[in-house]
C-alpha cells in the first residue's frame, strides 16, 4: 500500500473492465514525457483474470486506454513485458499493433552490489 500511495502521488491511475459487478481486467497507467516516447501513457500493469483470458477483455481495456491517451494529447502508449512472456508479446504485436522497438534494462542498487 505504501508504494500505491507514492504511485498515485506521481499520477498513477488504475482502470478496470467489469463484467457485471466482477472486475475481469485492470490496467495501471501513468502519464509520462521523455525524449524518445514524447508525451505518452505508460502501462505499468495489465492483468486479466485467468478465467477470462483470450476473450477480448484485455484488448478492449487497452483500446480504451489508447482512446483515453489520444484524448489527453499523448503521442504513444508504451509498455514493457517480460522476456519470457511470448504469448503476451504476440497479443501486443498481432492484436494491438504494438512495435517491439527496444530492450529495457535494470540493475539493482544496494550496498552489496559488485564493484564497477
């Protein structure tokens, strides 16, 4: 919850897709600006209930986010996906026409990090 409070202060929004009164898919997004994606919406979290996958709910929610982003003046919607998530990559590229255009790297910073 501590992270969520900080994320919300930084503009994090959570959108949900409901089927009746049940949440079947959620997406956590934030408005961002940088040199390579310009004004964009970044999708940090996208989760569809496993019993509702491959039924179009994730696609419908992301299409809503695309429209929302366009209305807000974004040039792109960007996201990251784990290297091992081949099915998710196929979904983003084939169903939603996302371009795979870069690699994302990270490094943990802590006291016991190896010397550089």
